[in-house]
């Protein structure tokens, strides 16, 4: 575990990462009450939910109906998380272009079974096969290589270097701006912290998206409350709740009163540790007050990836003839990054805090605010 004391002039380099600090933003007091809710408070306050670069429902009619098969990551389609959000994306695409899609979904118990489902959809003559989550990345790439006439879409997933032979031809990976996601969470954590000491538990450091989210969190906190202490730790597994719990508990013992997690099941352990200790938490990727109900009492929000909007827009683009193989990243400008409602703690935010969050989201969307994260010499 590490910590950084953030100064107005930049970030103290305690690990070998090149990162420059964002300009300091006006600070606000720690929250003690108020009725504001997280997320844009009106149509004019920020981007609408869901990417808006696809044709409108009235402008797209298809003479060919695309058969779309969605393979969920192992688990349930009703998980209040990635799987359910992806399934909702299929429904949204069908609603936007009713003549264009015939959809089917399947949830498997294991990654091996899911890989077989990807293969089965392709062999059954489906036009589009969607896979949810990085655990299906290689399977999508392998099957894409043997089915050149089928289009494949990976939701937060991409095949590895030895599995991606045709991905630039018939595959598309839908990714999200994790630097913005982490930045937004860092701003929120800094605004609501009473101790000026916050923490983030990440997943595997070797995964660039994880590092980008953690670094974004550091920069967001720095830009909001100069001098704030940010403790951070990376886990060695995405599936070890005990490891996440231990990391968060250690941070709380050193004064952290807000914990952000970006590491799947490992991160769930961190959120539950925050609840047990009576401090606030911020979830990631999906609305974790719904996907992890046990943590709802301490979750001030979740920094979400708009999976539903991204997949819906990708399918409508494909149906309109503009499928673009390779990699597509949604960010705040396309409403790909947003904050979940506060649920149990919705009434704990000051109106000034909500205004600051709305302004941050608008700045990320219009480019006037940049996280300035650098990973391996590159800006995400």
C-alpha cells in the first residue's frame, strides 16, 4: 500500500509512474447534508445518458434483420451489473431500430461454456456476436478468425496478441475512458472527505485500464483539494475479496474516510470493509448499490461505465453501415462515463458539491478539463 500527499504544485512521485497534476479547482467543504442527488440535475447540466452518435429511431429502417447473440460473462443476466447492462443495450438498440435486430442472450456458468456459446452463435449463422467482459476476449478473437463474415463486439473486452488475427477486420472492442472515470471518483471523494485522507484499491497493476483509473483518481483528488492524502494499493487478483478487504482496512486505519474501488470481486471486498468501518465508499463500472446491495448503506455513488448506451450505439452504427473494426472508446463526451445515484446517501450531498460534480462532468465532456494521466508514456 502507498499514499500520496497531494500538493498544489503536483503529485509526489512515490512509484515509478509519470503523471502530471491537473490544475487545482475550487475546493468545497466536507458534506454535512443537503438534498442534491449525484448525476446531472437537469437536461442542461451535462450530457444526456447514452452515446448520441447513432441514427435516431425514425431515420433507420432495415431490409435485412441482423441476428444478434449476446454471450454474458459467467453469472446471471439479472446481475444488476455488466451482463444486465449489456442486455439492456440490446433492448435499447431494438427499440431505436425495431426493424433491424433479432436478439438472443445466454448466460453461462464458466468461461469455457461461454466460449462454446460464442462459437455456437457464429456457427448458427448469427450476424453479430457480442461477448461481455475481458474473460471472453480471447474466445471472441479465436472465433472471429474462423468466421470472417460474422461481426464480433467485445464489451470491455479484446482478444490477446495471439488471438486477434482478424480483429481489425471483423471485431470491435468497446472500451471506456477509465482515466475520466477515476478522475470523477477522485473529485467526489475529495469533496466529501472530512479527514482529507482518502483511498483507492485497484485491481492488477499490469492492466492499463486499472492503472488509468487509479491515476485518474489521484489527479481528480489533487485538482480538488490540494494537499489531500491519497492512499492507494493494487491487488494481485481480480477475484480475491479478502485482499481488497485487507487493503481498505489498512487505509482506514491510517485515516482514510472514503474508499474507491476499481477491482471487481477484489474491489467488492474493499467496499464492504468501508461499510463495516462506517466510512463512505465509491463503487465503479456499474451502479454497485444495486449489484452489491450489502454495500449500499455506505456508497455515496459509483463511477459508472455506460455499457447500455455504448452497446446500443455500436449496434445502431453497425445496422446503419458504419461498423468500424478495432477499438472504440466512450468517454464523458459521449456520456460513456457518469455517476450513479446516491441511493441511501443521496441526501448527504451539499448542493455546492453537486454543482462541482456537474461542472467536472461538463469539463470532461467538452475537453476543457483533462485528467492528464500518463501510462507507459502515453495519455489514455
